[in-house]
C-alpha cells in the first residue's frame, strides 16, 4: 500500500512543473473526522475540493485519497485548475469513487455523472470512477471537459455512457474502461493508450460527436486491447456516429472475435456513415477482419496514422506534451 507522504515529498513527485512551493497537498480518508479539524485532512473528496486552500497561480492541488469506497459525487469546477486526484492504494481497485445515478433519476444524462472534471489540466492516478446504476439507461461514471487532462492507471466503470470525454485534449494511459452502449462518447480530442477497453454486452464502444469536418477532435486508440464478455454469439461494434462528422481511429489494437466483421455501424438502422472518419491501422486478433469492414471506413498508411500519435494529435498551438505530463505522475 502506498503511504501518505509529507507535503514536501509529494511536491517532489511533481518536479519540473514549476512553482513547486505553490502546490497544495491535502488528504482524504474515510477515517477522517466528519467535521474537518484542519485544512489538509477531509473525509470526502468533495469536501477536499470545496475547502482545500487554493494553490498559487502556477501551483497544483494534489488530493491524496486513502484506500476506501467513497459513495459520493464530485465536481472539479473551472475555478479548480490543475487538480490531481491520487489514489494511495497499491492498485486502482483500492480507491473507488462511486454513485448510481442514471438519466431518469438525475433528470438527464449530463446530470448523472459520478465525477465531473471541468478545471483545466485535471489529472487522476491510481483510482476507480464508477457509476453503479447498471443497465438502466444512460449513467455516466466520469465527465471530462478539461483541456490537457491526463488519466493514468485508472478504472472507469459503467454500462451506458460510461465516459463523457467531451472537451479539450485528453490523454488516457494504462487505464481500464468498461461499458456496454456508447460508453466512450463526446467530442474531445482524446488518445487512449496502452489500455484495456472492455465491453460487457452487445453494443458500441464509441459515440464520438464531432460536428464539423475541420474540428481537431476525435478519439484515438493506440496499442490497446479490446476485450468482451460472453455475448452468446452476438456481436458489438467499434462505434456509431453520435454526430455527422464523428472521428475514431484504432492503431495497433487487439480486437476479439465477437467484434462485428463490419466494425462500424450507422447511428440508426438504414442510416449512413457518410461524413465520418472511421479508420484503423495494424489491428490484430480474431476481430481484425479488415476485408469485411463497413464501406466508407478507412485503412490508414503509416504516414496517415502518424498524425494521430499523441505527441502530434494532442499538441495544439501550445505544443503540449501529453507523454511528459503522464510521466510526471507517480
């Protein structure tokens, strides 16, 4: 188990970020007093978000979360930029933030999230985000509308609409994402690298929602492994377009036998994928039946695929380096 570190030691883990003395480190523990007695120890993650001191102008709020199951909903607001949620267990399973709202109970899909991250440069490491509503319709585990966001060693669990990756540049690495229908959706520019994407029932991995052909958004899956529950002979799809210009690319990804040979599908029966950019390169496994893919999808050359590597696809005008940002996390 990871032990809580002193503020000085934790600041050292983020060396190279600049203005280190301006970081704020607080702790969350299920054993903490329900009424906080200090400004660096809280019983819930939301209480830490609400009451932790504000870092300096270039500082980061680092919330160390002790092992436990936290039954709560959490919002990282715009006025909490550079927030890091760090699970202090030995694995992501040791720290779980969970709730069970769905679209019906919450008053809409976008109100059902267990955790919502809006502040720029959000980070999460070594913890689990869960919506435990099950197959009851749309029920979001995690909403990320944060530019330059990094999620590393995380588990994101749900069924329909698990992860709303909707705005900004986002880098997911060494994660586990689980769902059944449209469970990675939205319009961020997001790369999912070296991760496991697990589908629990016949459905759709992605519902990307790019609305214009010149938008620099889309989802890229790089060196991932797609796994599937037993579907009793039924199949699933890599994606369907939530909006007309959806863009999803799979690079060097392992695909299971229960993937539909056509790979992709229209949003509705009899519909079209015209205008979308659905593409692959280097797919492997029994689901990589490339000659059977839906007409209108693409197989990329090495040169075409290179533009979707994270250092290029997520760079932006500020030349962000997502790999370096992820490497700074423990």
